[in-house]
């Protein structure tokens, strides 16, 4: 990355702990590159915003867990209503949209020092 170091919470140009580049961030970066609006900033969380970032991440994880459970319940209920290909597909599509809805509250994870970074094998 050649861009500035920008805090994801306060959106100011600051130094701080890096944010993990997970699949959500990679997808957003790729879309922005295709649209030619990428700024190539390094995403960080500054020292002032660490508590807020941890709370937002906890809230996101809780929301994702809740919507995932609801998606599973909806899928199972569609299966019990009628065990056919249509109900399976409708249940999967509905579950997918539940998970997609949970991703609207997405907040990235902060890299911790001393933690080994996972690599693809």
C-alpha cells in the first residue's frame, strides 16, 4: 500500500495498529480498483479509538451470530414446510440474504502484535 495511514473509526490520517485485510476488505478494494476510485490507504485504528473499535467489532460479531442463527432457523423451517428442491433453494436464498444483512454492520478486526499471521497453504 502506498497511500496514507487512515483510522477506520475517526477517519483521520493517523498512525496506529493495522487492520486485518480479510475477504470483505479485499472485495471492497477490488471493486474500488475496478471503478478507479481506490485511494490505497493503509487502514489502522489509532490509539484514541482502540476502545471504540473493539466495541464495534464485538457488536458486529454478536450481530453476525444472531443473524446466522436466524438464517439457520429459517432454512430449517422451509425444509419442514415442504421437503422439495424449491423449498431448499428458497431457504438457502433467504439464509444468504440474512447473512448479507448482518454484513451491513461489518467492522474489521485489528491485528494483534505477537499473533502469527495465517498464510494460505
